[in-house]
C-alpha cells in the first residue's frame, strides 16, 4: 500500500504559493532565527497573561458555594464576610481567614504585582535575590521578577503598535512619492528632510514640562518621527516598478492609481518592508527604554525595563537591578535581530536560485576533477561509441 506524499504547498490549513513555500523553507533553514521566533512568541504569549502569573490577587476563589475571579473582577470585602465595603485585600490575614472558613484560594506563581510592595523584608530595600523574591526587590520594595514580566509585555506591545503604525504611514508616503514622482516626490522629499531635523528629545523635554507623558502620548510623539524609516525603501521600489509593463497594462485597462499602487506594485515592494520590520521593532523598544532611563518616558511606577536600568545606576550597591534589566533587554533585542536575519534570508532570491540550480559541470582539466570522475566520463563516452571501457 503506497503512502501519499505530504504536500509542501500548505501551512496548517492554508494553501501557499511555491514562492511562499520557498521563502518559508529558507526561513526554517536559518535555525537560529527559526527558534528565536518560537522563543519570542512563547515569551510574549505568556506575558499577555501576566495577571495570572504575577499578581497580589488570587486567580480563583471558592467561597460559600460561589466561584470568584479576583484577577479579572473586583469584589468588596463584605462579599467574603468582611466588615468594609472597600475592595478586599487578599493579602490581609483577616480576609484570608474568612475565605478559608468557607472556601479556598488559588494564588499565582508569583504573589506580587508590578506595583505591590513586599512586606516583611529582612532588611531595607532593595534586597538581594532570595527564595521569596528570585530576582530581589527594587528600591521601593517591589518584586523585580514581577516588574520584569509586566515590563516585557509593555515594551513589546509598545514596539509592536509603533512598528505597525509607522510601517503603514511610511509605506503610504513612500508609495505616493515613488508612483507619482515629479513635484509630488520633490515636495514630500523636502518636507521629510525638514521634519527629520526636528530634535525629538528636546520636544519631549518641552512636552514633559507641560503634560505628564503616558503610553499613548509617547506613542503619538514617536510615531510623528518613526514613520520615515521605510519611506526611502518603498519610494525606490515604486520608482523602479512604475514603468514596468504590467503597470502600463493595468493603466491601459483603466485601473485607478490606487488600485495599481496597492494591488499591483505594493506586493513587490513589501519584500524590503518585511525585511526591515524586526529591526524597526527592536529600535522602537530601545527608544522607549532610553526615554524611561532618562526620565522622559512612562509615568513613575510603570513597569519598564528602562526604569529598572535607572534604578541600577542609582543603586550601584545592588547590582542585581542593573544586571537583570541588562540581560532581559539584551536577550529580547538578540531574539529580534536573529528573527530579522532569518526574514532577510527568507526573502533573499539568491537563496532559492542557489538551492534550485543544478551542480556545475566539472572541467576535466581542473585540479578538482578526480580519477573516479574521469572513469565515469570515459565509460559513458565509450558506451555511446559502442565500445566497452
């Protein structure tokens, strides 16, 4: 009974083109980038559920025949037999005793949030790593491991949102410049040159004196300047492709400029864009970390790798603060760089050509032509002449 061969033109349930299959094979061939993508995806997926991993509230509470989810919803102390209408403090021994009389609780692996202060430390904070706090505490008695988990999620989410929005705006501007050319290209290019000369750090310093920066304010300010990273690449691709035959044919058939730009030309220009995106993501994360380190980033108390680096600089006698932030940031950026290298190899057309090209014929006069090759070649020639070798 013969076994049907496994089709290689599908990924899970989606059918892919031969070109996409070749690119996927090239990406998998880069083992370092392939496994870096898996590690990054797993870490980011786990960080999305940080409230279930590190929290000062139980995951599940069973009390008097009812099921409660404190990590998702908030409940008054009177819900569990307490005396006050305020939110229940599950670290309070009185509340724990009341719940234990008629039910039970399931706590997260790390019983601290990023802003929870650890009570009962053996010495003034920051305290070194211990069994209760594997990475120690910072100068405000907060668990460093919990802040790293929340800070990792915040940094990656900020970088992803900034990268996607910057890519959309940059691709659109580059497409308009490259496709229309002429005065449109010249005017937008002069505007970009002027806009690039605006000092973003000074702008942030001025704005921080007026308003308190937050996640969305920083995102908008950095977006005003980060979209220019891809304009030059996309503009060059559109300048090259706007006079191709398929573009002229689409224009002759009556297709609109928008249809030609985003349906016919843009797919060919996305190769360079996708190659740059992992590096833009790493740059966005570094930008947020740098602003937090300088004190012009997220509000005080926010979980941030840059704020942890700042604490390490201010508390040189507590090296675990700076070392933890450094290794987390270095590992995160290294994973993104490895992924970017794999994406670059996946979209490199020479990779597929080299793999599909037949081996070159050997020259009998070359030094690498071995005696076995001579006998094989001579035997084939004698056989063709009707003689035995």
